[in-house]
C-alpha cells in the first residue's frame, strides 16, 4: 500500500512537470511561460514532500527545502514579471517571438 | 492527518455545493432577455467609461512586489516565533539580521521615492 | 473520527487521487486555455489543490505557506502583470505557437525516460512516524540551527530581487 501510494505520487508529479514543460514550449505569451514554470516548481515540491513522508531522509528536510524553493520562486516571479513589463514598455508586446532585439 | 482536516474538506464540499446549487437554480429559474443596456458594465448607476479591461498604472505593480517580498518574510517569521522561547538570544540576533537586510530594501525604495504615489 | 469499514490509509489515498485529478486537470487548463486571465485563475486552482496535497502528506505548514504565499502573493503579481499588459493579450490573438506536436513528442520522450528511471530505481516507500511536537516547531528548530546560513542568504536573495525589480520597473517613464 505504501509503495503504491509513493509511486502514484511520483507519477502524478511527473505528469504535472510534463504539463509545465509543454506549457513552456507552446505558450507565446511570456506571462504564460512564467505560469508554466510555476507549475514545474510545484511538481518538484510535491516530489520533495512525498520523499519526506515515505523515505528515511534527514528529519524535515523535505519541508525546509520546499520553503526555500517557494522563496526563490516568489523572487523569480517578481523579477521575471518586472523584466516582461519593461520589455512590454519598449516593444509594446508580451509575445516571445517579438522579443528579438538581441537576434543578429 | 486526514482525519484532522476532514472537517475542512466537508466545509469545502458544502461551500462548493452551495455555490453551484445557487447558480444552477438561478440558471433554471430565470428568463433570458438580454439587451445592450442590461449587458453594460455596472458602475453604481453611472455611465460606464471604457471597458473593464483597462490598462493599470505601473505603480500598482511596485506595491505588489513589495507586498510579495514581505509576504515571504512572514513565512520565515512564523516557525521562528514558535521556537523563539527555546532558542533565546541566538535566534533573536539571527532574525534581527534577517529583518535588517530586508529593511535595507524598504529603505532603498523609500529613498528612491517608489513609495510615493504621484 | 474513526472509520470502521475502511482502512485509514485507503481513505488518504482516495483523497490524494481526488486532488491529483483536480491538479492535473487545472494544470492542463492553465497551459491550454485561450484567455491568459483565465489561465492565471486556473493556476490559482492548481496551487490550491497542491496545497491540499501538502495537507495530505502531513506537511500542514507547507500547505499554509502555499496558500499564503503562492495564492496570496504570486497570483496577485501575475494578475497585475496580466492586467498591465491586457492591451495586447486579448483572446483574439492566438496564444500558442506552431510547436505543438514537437512539444508533445518531447513530453512523451521525457515521460518514457523519467518513468523508466522511476520504475527501475527500486525505491521502497514506507510510512515514517510523525515528528514530535509538530512540523512547524521542528522546521523552526532546524531553520535556526542547521539551516541558519541558507536562511540568511534567503534574505539577501529577497533583497536583490526587491531592488532589482524596483530598478527595472520603477524608472520614471516618458
């Protein structure tokens, strides 16, 4: 039962991660890409918490690590969206194929 | 663990059911008779100016960033507050350092005038 | 509360499957819905179901953090950004590019590879006993002793993010 539970969790988080990958690859809107990255972060967090519950690791490491991941994710979102907004001011677009100022 | 949160789950189900039931009943009972006047945005009886999807002022985003950064601070403050009594001075100094570094950011925003609404 | 007919863990498993279904469905909607505003709201639903999963995995502190920070903070940021760029992100413009099939192939390839790794890893899941005194107390103790350096560095990262974002967005324009 525990084994089944454990593997189900990992497969579910794998699915969620792949949905995030799909979103990153197909979204045109830069904000949509950032949202897909949030989905991938959460898939990783589910995995870590599952390891904390079902594996003999250090005490509570699977709780502390996601806290730092969430912290970094919040900082990343703030800076990423700031960059997108500043590009939006210059280019008047949030679509990634319009952001080609550095292309040769 | 699930047993402790079962009440929350039941609450969630009831709240969802209540909302959905209300909407479905309204959908079944009402008569549909839309016109342009009725579909316009409701602004307390005033004539609506522009659409609901307006462009916001960039200033709002600055305050949203400040809010998120100090929101993150709160999640570190909470476990610290739980063990504060056991750990004593060391934990206090650590947290003062933590808060001091973040207050530097707030001071920067203040100095640069980002906190002022022009 | 006790359930006489069922095994407690079976019920936990059932709850997990329920919330996993909600999470996967809402994640699919996030990446496929046309209106970016609706996409952000489905992201909120996704994060809420992940928080429910954290509650199921005995990590109630993390669930609260998820609700407080992600749904209360990050979603607000994303909604602001969507509103600030609403002039160009109307639903009339196509929101996905032409790489759909390529992306699906990449995902299937990754799925095959990662699931092979998972099923041949030979990991054995077993139920760990709950930590004494609750998770929040334990996390606080570890944060103040073992992980005190990452804790301080986190504040530096936040400071850098705050000042960086302010410098990028806060320019007096035109």
